[in-house]
């Protein structure tokens, strides 16, 4: 498949088999080539359209991954992987893949038993577009910007794919979805519990690890009781009437020379999760829980020397850079062009910033209507007090007086 100079290996064998099986059933995957020769790899990348993704073999997910925007960057990454071995890779090969940066990243958690009963437990959407590692991304469950056609289309493909592979147990499938069409790529399938599975379990109340273990020893989905709800079996798909938001936490200040740039390599050391009724509510709750000295999505929490550069190049503080851009009256379309973040998310962030500006302008006391709107948008009593310069304890007292609980 890859020419006479390439030798068979674990990475080639498994990926080629998976790719061929997916193609056989009409399921597109990202285009890639595998190389063990630095010279062959350099000849391959020269005529390619950039950017490209260069991945070292034999490393944990997210490590030794470079998004090369030019031929020089690709050659440098190939040299590090195949000649210098700076990543300490267990293998001696490198993958060169097409880059889908700017596409939406969507995930589905699927469970299937040995009798071919199959359901999707949860679907999730990254606020950040493709090009940012899932572990570095703000993630929402359920997805917020898919219409029903897109949701059902990807759900059907997820179930079909799991059945084609004959997976029994739990499976995580990740897509890149073109924001302007139904074009998509299956970018990853984890036939096991993954980091996303933990979020899906907490978000839905569906005990994925417990169910996967039962399926592994021969139980079927209708035979397994849901130990969380205690009313249904594992064969019921959870229905969420709330939103869950996951935000990563970084500790990069502890490392000398570490940059705040984020991308296809994972740097985060943890994450927080918030539950609420609206996106503004959950994003503000999450940011407060990070323990980084902010009381929500405050556009003035951090200083940016070059705001547009912080929008275009993802950093640990880009969500605050977006808020700051709205605070400085930057047009939504320009922010979208720089970040590739979906316009729906940007509109929601703008609502938070605009409401904060309104409370700052009006000062204390505010009307009960604005107070209720602020609480629905995730503003804490402390944040409302700081914005309106309210006396200590007066925001809570006003909420109790008007039954805003």
C-alpha cells in the first residue's frame, strides 16, 4: 500500500485495516500516510496542501503532534520525529495527515452488546474548532450548534460504525464536521472508555464503566439495571434537559519557558464541570471553579498585548480574549474569522459581556428583571455586586426578597 521502502508495523497494520474497513462501508476518514524514512516523508510533504499534521508513532494521545503550516515546519517536525527522536517515541514511524482545522469537533459515546443492541449515550461538542486537542478544549454536552439533521446523521453513522467493527462494550467516536455542509471525517475511534467517557458518565448519569464491564462478560443492555436512575435499564438513551460544560485547567506558570499556546498536544492537568440551563450559565460557573482568580467570564480579567493574535492563535485564555474583543466593540464576524468558533457560541458570549456592561452602567440598585436575567446568565452574587458596586450582602437580600432562587 505504501510502497516498497515501507515496512509493516503495528501502526500501519492497525490503521490501514481500520481505514480500509471504513472505506468499504462508505465512512470517510482523514487522509494520511505513514513513513519510517525521513527522506521519503520529506518528498511526500513537498507538494502537499498545508497545513498538515505530523504525528510521532508510539506516544500517548496528544504528545508529539505538530500542526505544520509550511513546508519548513513539516520538515522540522519530521526531523524531530525520525532523526532526532526528541519525543522519545516507542516506535520509529511518523504519520502525516490532512489538517481539518476550523471544522467542528463532535463526539458520540456508544454502547453495544453481543446481541447487536446499540445506543448512543451522549453526544458532545467542542467549543474550540478542530486543531485543539479535546483535552485542551471547552466541551459542551449535549451539542449546541447541530441541527436535528446533523445530529441524527452523525448518530446513525456512529451506530453503523460500531456495528461494522463488531465492538462489544463502550466506544467513543469523534468526528470532524464541516460547518458549511454535511461533509465529515471520522477522526478517532476509541473502542474503550476514554477521558471523554468520564465526562459523559457524569453529564448523563449513565454509568458507562459499570455497563461496559457487564457487557464484556456477556450481559445484554436490557438485562443491566441503571444503578443511577434505579428505574430504567441500560437500554434507554439518556435525555438531557440541561447543559453540561467542561473547561480544562492549566498550571503552565509552574514551568519555566512554557507558553500559554494550546493546540494538538495536550498540556492541561485537570478539568472542571458545571451543570445549568443555559450556555452562559455553565461557562461562567466553570470559569469560577477553575480557581484562577476570576468570578466568571470577565472581559477585563487578563491583559492582552495583541488581542487579535490571542484570538487567532489559541491560548489558555482565549475565552477571555473573545470576551475582551466584544468589550472593545470588535465585530462578531471578525472574531469568528480569527477564532473559527461557531457564531452561536460567540453570540452567547456577547450576551454575557453586554449584560455585564449594562449592570456596570446602571449601577446599584438594579431592577429585579435585570437581576433575574443576570442569574440566568450565570453571574454570581459577588460578580453582580462588583459590577454594580452594591453594598455587601444586598444582592442576595434582593434575590430572596423577589424570590429569585
